[in-house]
């Protein structure tokens, strides 16, 4: 007998891993500047635009309206 499948909420944040080659070519859609990968929050951070773009199921959501504004 197999174990029951885990819910999405039970999966560790590391499941949101992103291909390092993709990180090399992605830029912020607002500033066209570099992005930093925050593995713990599963986000790509644009320090220039002060936005954090979410990564869902390993796919970066590069829409400014989906991004979280960064605070100090």
C-alpha cells in the first residue's frame, strides 16, 4: 500500500526550485535590471523596482501586478 499524496501546503519551499540557467537570463520587467533569488520565500527580487515576483510550481510569475512590494 502506498502513502497518501501530500497536500501542496505540506511541501517544503525548496519545491519551488528554479533552473539556474533561467535565473541568468531573467530580468525585472519594470527596470530590466537583475533579479535576486530568495529560495526561502520562493520569489525573485528586483531591488531597483522594490518588487518581489512569486515563483509558483517552479514558474516565475513576472507580472508587476502579481509582485509584492518590498518595504524597508
